[in-house]
C-alpha cells in the first residue's frame, strides 16, 4: 500500500542512476518505466516507487502528483 509520503517522493526524488539520472521520478518517460517492468524493477523503495510511477502514468493520474513538485524560486 502506498501513502502520501510515497507521492511526495515521486514528485521530488531524482532518479539515482541510468539514462535519466537526476530526473524526478514522476517525470520519467513511460517507455522507460515499461522497460523496467519488462526487465525487472530495482529492489527496495526505488523499485516500488517506479512501479507506482508506472501505474500513475498508465491511468493518466500525473495531475495528482504534479502539485506536489517543489517549485524553484525564480532568479
């Protein structure tokens, strides 16, 4: 089961490795998430968050997470 803190992590946590290193998890492209689904998600919390990101993308619910993203102050 996922909680509010997982949605916050999706909106704010950067991908720690790979082609999209540094990109916030919710912003990862669906084909990349599907690749993980086919090849295997990473172990632990990161894998669970990537699975959640994929489900959110599949069901078109990104708008639920987007307001949680941190806004950067304008310079």
